[in-house]
C-alpha cells in the first residue's frame, strides 16, 4: 500500500458532513478484515478517546466483550492529522509595534500559521483481558515516501479499558445494536451502510458537536469494531484582537480508519509462565544509549541502570514499573516511572517459557505485519557470559530490535534496538533479578 498525501480539506469534512448521506463512504485506504478470528501472517492521538460511546451508552463499561476482543489480537488503524491556522493575526507586545490599542499599548503583527501534518499506522495489541479490564499496547509508525517502511516513534503506550469497551477500539455489540436513533442539533446516532475492507457493512455512527469540538465515530454492528473516527478540535483565540479582525484559534483535525484486525502469531501464547516467575519481584538492567546525526560521528554513549519492579499480578499478566535508578550525570530521582506489562500474549514479553524457547528453530518466521512490514523471526542460539540465549529479531528496515532470552530460565537477558533513520542505538543487559 503506497502512502497517500494528506489533504486537510478532506479530513475536515470526513465524517463531519458526509455522514449525512446515508452513511455510505468511498474506500480511502487498502484494508483487510477477512482474517478476523483466524491466524494470519499479514494484517490512533490514535483513534481518539472514544468517550462519545460512553456518553451515549454508559452501560458499555459493564458489558461483556465482543468476539473480536481476544488477547493476542492486533488492531491496525491509519491515522492522518493536521493543524490548520486560525483566522486573524497574532499580536505580540512591542513598544515599537505597528498597532496601538486604546490603552496606548503597541503590538507587532505576525501571521497565524498552521502546524505540521502526519500520516501514521497506529497499532493496538490486546495483550490481556479478563472479566474486569482490558489492556492494549499502542505503537505508532510514521508513513513517509522517504522511508522504505514505516518508522516506529519509539514510544509505547498502555491503555486500560473494560471488557465491553476497549477504550474506543471496540464496544459490546448488544450495546451498539440497542442504541436508539437520535437526531438532535448537537448529537446524532444514525444507522446505515459503511465501507469496511473491500465491501460494505451495517454500521452505527455517532456524532457529537460543540462550537469548538466535533467528534464522529462509526462502529461495525456485527463485530463491535470501531471502523472510523474523525475529530476536530479548535483551540482558544489569540490574546489580543485588532479592530475589525476575526480572531479564532488553530484547529486540530484527526481522521482514523481501521485497516486490519488479526490474531498475532505467538508460539508461546498458550504456555504457562516459568515456575520462578510466581516469586519474581524485580529485575535490573545496565543500559547504554547512543544518539547521532546523519553524516556526523555518533555522540558518546550514556550509561544508566533500569529497574523493573512488580506492582500487581493478574490472570496471565504482571504489571510492573520501570524506572531509571542511576544515570551518567543525571539525577535518577528526576526520571518518571513508566509502566510495563508482561504477558505471554505479546511478541516482546519480559520472559518466555523455556519449553517454548526449545521449540523455536533458527530462521523461523514468527510473525509478519503487512502494514508496518515488521518481521519477527528467530535468529538462533548465541553464547553469553552466563550461558546461552535465544535471539528473536524484530525488523522492518527502519527499526531493528534483537531480544535475547536465557535458554534455562526464559528471562530476557539482552535487548538491542537500532534505528538507522533516527540514528539511535540502545543496548540492555541483565544485571540480576530478585
């Protein structure tokens, strides 16, 4: 699929005006939904906060999950965003300025300009779900004609929802089907045909309007999947307004379209965790990070210590806090703790059962993603200072990550991430566990 250009005018109308025409929409991106519920090797900012669903159907938080909400499932969306300049000028106080107000204050005038635009794949991996909550891991990949494959942002987000409401990715199908039709000046719920994949589907669309914010969501009534959203949000006007000028704030436009949903291929997903994991409390790693610029020598590496500490255990998952506890020339107390959740239903857990590692074969392809071009494969067994470890590689040409798991314990003992496009490299090695 070739990246498409971002047209702010199209985004401005997407879902915010065309939804009136019987809910029929033309296809905009290549999509694939034929493999929902079946293993396949190919396949939102983000998709929005999804609160519009709870505004219309607050009982969704207590409902059962739809069939598509299974641990180990990846939901892929294409998100396009842009910031449009507001009307009027920005006036900055300046004693020599060109405009003088009634109080005698003078100002310089600058033209309001829009911000940048972006085109990304937003991937949400459902790594855990039980009768109380659901947990998704979100990763973003920038699409650009200058890149051979989408480039990871390097930022991972954890999103927690309920079984019946996946933080906007899905909603309970009974809840959606039981919603009434609403036609009001600031709110609408309309049913009709909507583009999904290579065909049309019965969908329900929800629209919420205010003078500065507009939200639109479309959900597939059969599966409960959120298939499209569009959000327009206008910021505040400039502080000063010259006589006769219109003064409005800039507008952020975000359009998100579902392009795929599939189970990930995870060979260790069904295996129990290692016996020692039930008593695991923490792990500490030595970290070396190096940054550089294109055409220049890389900067000296920065060394630090990173600690993972268990906070909570659930059915098939463990929530931890990871925090820098020491760093070259930096006060470690200044660093913010970050969440991490390990579970066998993710492709990069903190550990893998030794039995699963023993079944992996050198050169074996574990998973291939058709949108990000990310291939997960087994490199083979390597020898380290403390024994052998199995190396699993995640690569798409724009991002290369290698993770080493100890063959005896299953613990992650080595991690290496390199981005040739961002000229960064990070290496982690295990110091010890408690």
